[in-house]
């Protein structure tokens, strides 16, 4: 299971998100994850999302999720 989780995280690190920002007349291209830390033997992972995606991730948190924390 740990290998599968690691593969998923590495896949997210390779994927880009492209957002057309009409209000700013720009296009944002950013990788989902800036960093990932694996805590061996604890079964936890710490993920750091790209800071430029923060406004979009906060919109997701407000509209679709519960129990998530974005710092």
C-alpha cells in the first residue's frame, strides 16, 4: 500500500494544472505539488501544494470539502 501511495504522490508531482485567468488576462501553469514528505513507519505524508494554486484550492475547500486544512 505504501508503494501505491508513493506512486500516486509522484504522479501528482508530475502533473500540471493550467488555469485561464480571464480577470487577469493571463494563464497560470503550475504543478500540483511543490513538495512531499513521507514519515516512515507512521503511515503519514505531508504535502505542500504550489502557492500559486492556493486561491483555487481554497475555493474547492469552501465549496466541496470538509475537514481539510490548507496553510
